C-alpha cells in the first residue's frame, strides 16, 4: 500500500447521475487516488453523451490510480444491459451489485483504502427479483458483521441513527437495550478509529417529545434508554442524555459534542440535511472498511443534462480519505 490514499468509487445506477458525477471528477487534479468501479462502456458512452473530454484509463490491481486532470482510472465490471440516462433497467441490477461487491472485496483485500458509493435505485433492483434493502445492509452481509450504523455528517455536525428505515409505528419496539448498546459502542469505537477522536462526546436524543416528560409522554426513556446509557457510561463511554430532540440541536449542546445519536431516521436527518444538504456525506460505521456515500438519490430527471452537482461526492471522497488515513494510523 502506497502513502497515497486510493478509494474505489462505484458509479451506482447506470440511468442516474452517478456516472456523470464520476466523470466530473476528471475536471480537476486530485490528491486522492480514485478508481471508478463500473462498466468502461457505460463511462465512455456517458462521456460522449455529455461532450466531456475525459481519458478513461483501464485499471488493474497493483496499478497506481490516476490523479491528473483529464484522466480517470476505471476498473471495468461486466454485465451492463443498457445505458440510457433517465431510463432505469432492471436488467442492470446484477451488474450494479457486482460493482459493489468488487469494490468491497477490494477493500477487504487491501487493494483499496476505502470505498465511496454513488446512489443506486433500490426499487429497480427489487423489480429484478433481487432482495435488496440498500447499500448498508448489502455491505453488512458482505463484510460479515452483526450490526452496522448509519451516520450522516457535514463539517459541522455528525448524526448517527439507532434505527434507520423503519415505519414510525415500529420504532419504539426496535429500541432495545441490546440494539442501543451495540449502536452506541460502534459509534464510540469508530469515532476513535476513523476520526481520530480520543474520547468521543455523544449527545443522545430521547424517543418521545420532551424526552418523555418524566414518563408522562412515554416510558421508553425511563425503562430502556436511561438504564442503557448508565451501563454504557460505566464502560467508559461519554454520553449525555436522553435529551429532548427539539432542543438538542442547538449550539448550547452541539458546541460540546462530537456526534449526536438519534433514535430514528426523521428525528436526526432532517436537521442535518437542512444544515448541509449537498455537502453532507453518508457513512457506514461498524464495518472493517471505510465506506462513505453521497447524501442524495439517483436524480433520474437530471441524468445526462449536465446539471448534477458533485458537491456531495467531493465531500464523500474527502471524508473517506480522511477516515482511511485515520484508520491506517489506528492499525497496529
């Protein structure tokens, strides 16, 4: 492994904006080595469609990734069925998953220092008859880990989630002492390993309005959250809460914290996305590898128009490289 960080970048849904965001990277020189894991034919076709003068350089394990402006390394993956912008094809689903597996295996084998993912279209993959609930669960299975944690971050704020894509009616039952404990431990450990924070300070949101109002607005804080946080503090974790979510996201609290742990998806992420949409990054914690992603979807309506903004991809690459360097330093 060279001193230069090398990241695998999966191009995502072929009909979406992922391929062109990858191509846009070649507009500038890069300090980080980026290898686009995708069909070389797809990347060439999208470059022609958009009139982009990008030299696509075939990449194989052991080679140095291109970093010069105008050049982009591509690790070819077979199986592309069609490449029409804005027109998703379920026939591409196996190919899309193959790009993810190729990048993940490359990270596990040490060929890459981490991976960055452009958006995929879960519905199209499911339409192909393939059970797929998202990047996070797919990578969890490939890496063979029991629990992963979704965290979104900007330069100013990090928000991790105890539960992710669940109907609101199922959230309370899913917040168990075991789950909360696992998520909090992963968050603490990975803030140390991947972000170099010696003693992470985490604000924990309550589940109910006003964090339960002493039991008058729900007893989950009293019966589950508070006892679990007490046990975790005894293990050495620095946790504040449970706090009312409507006042937690204020400078009074955030100025003394490294991350927020929210109980469910729409408790924490609307605040973060309002604060930094387009420059936020989605991070999967709990994996033995670095994985970051953009904070937006496939944007089929923008595909091929040249109007897609690569700001979130730039952030995902920058944060992924920083995490990879910290991971290197943390390893014996």
